[in-house]
C-alpha cells in the first residue's frame, strides 16, 4: 500500500512538472504573439492595409526595373570586355644595333599583344643600304611561323 501511494506521488509530481512546462511554453508563445502583433501594428500605423499593399506593389515594380537595368549593364560590360580583349594593350619595344661597326640603335623590335598574348611583332633592321621591316604573328607569346630573334623575345618579355 505504501508503495502504491508512493508511485502515485511520483506520477503526480511528473504530471505537475509537465503541466508547469506546458504553461511556461504557452506564456512564451503568448509573449511572442503579442510582440509580433505590436510589430505589425507599428508597420501599419496610420495607414490602411491597401496603402501598404500599394507601396509593396510599387517597390516590386521598381525592383523589376532595376533588374532589367542591371541585365542591360551586364550586357554592356560583357561587350566592353570582349572589345578590350581584342585591343592591343601590351606593348614592348627594344632598340638595338645588329652590327658592331654601326653606331646608334636604329633597329627595333616592337611587340603588340592583347590580353591573351596574341598579336604581332614588328621588327626593323637598319643598315647603310636601307631599312627592312618584318612582321611575325604571335599566339600565346609563341611564334606562329618563324622563330623569334633574341631581340623579339626581349620585346615580348617587356610587353608581358
């Protein structure tokens, strides 16, 4: 008999504890609901729900307009980037004297490369008899048909 009354007391304590926890959860939930209701009231204060809806619709339209403008700017940026990659903006120039008995550095090698290191080399050899100009195609800092001279390699190194 003593054991049965003791078991009932433990069960009663567990039930009371669970009931207290449930009450605390309910109070916390009520506090959160009141806080949310207060926040919602502050959001709509002084205006009707229809005015708030108009503001949301207007902002949504503006966001769509901004999105279209961003896409347009992105397309323009891509076009500019493609054009910039085609341009020759890496330049290397070396002046040299190919002959020992000749004074002055009248000969030159000029490297004109794009962002992918493609382009041309223009070389000039100046002698007493005249000046000769040569061009070579460059792809990835390497010659396409003919080998580079030492001066042309130096011009490419400067252009990098």
